[in-house]
């Protein structure tokens, strides 16, 4: 076989293998049936598809743990879990529908159509302590969430890992987190309304 044909065959094989990866979902989401889910925190698919956490348990960091330890995550209602991708890292936040219904509605718009007109910068109040996303030792104020056209306070624009590394600065001095889509890259991966 001529060298150019061997190169073409190798390229087609590589493209075919990449297309058959079995996970068309954006990490950290994984495919379960026809849905993209976060197996690190989905109590119906905890750690793997179909692994259901029993009564009184929540899924935190891909493991079923007592829901009291997880802050009652599995039983929450009156809001939505919004999973954001920022700097190729994910953050799952709980937002109250009583205080921030516009945030939830805009997140749903952006999840279904990332180029829909409107604001694309999340501006979120911060609290200390892990909530339903066990990878971070901070969480979002469920009543203080909005979408804005651009960061209103540029020092609040950062990657989740930067917030983690300088948590006291963000909690005490800045008070909010507002990742800039133009700098950090912000996408809504999923919205789970409860």
C-alpha cells in the first residue's frame, strides 16, 4: 500500500475510534441511556449508571453517603442544581427558585442554546463550606445568583480552582464569584429543577 494511503487509513481509523468513544457528553457529565448526567452527584446514578442511593442517602463525590452529611441534597426542592463548566472544571450549585428564578430560567436557556441572546456571566454570592459538590470547600449562596452582561467587579473573575486556592480572599474581600466567559469560558452543562 502506498505511503499516502497508509496515512489516510490511519487517520480514518483514528477518527472512527474517536467518534465511537461512547461518551458524547461534555466532561464531567457521563452518558446514561439518552441523558448526560453528573455521576459524582446524581443519587439515581451515583458513580455509575443505574447505581441508586437508597433512602436517606445522597451522592457526593460518586459515593452514597448519609443525606444529613450532604446537607439534605437529595431531598432539596424549590430550586435547581445548575452545573457550570468554568476553565474546563465543573461546579454544581444550588439556586433557590424563590430568590433567583431568573437565574434558573436563563441557565435553562443557555443549556439548550449557548448562543441565545442575553447575559452570560454568572454572578454568585459565596459561602464557606462544602455543599452538594464535594470537590470544593465553598459553595454558592442559593439566594444570591444572577446573570450579568460582564463582571461588575473584575477581581471576582476566576476559575473554580483559583477560588479554592484563595478562598479567604474570595469569601472575605470580594464576596462574589463572577467568572468571565471571555476569559474563563463559562458553559451551562445541566439544570436539574426540583
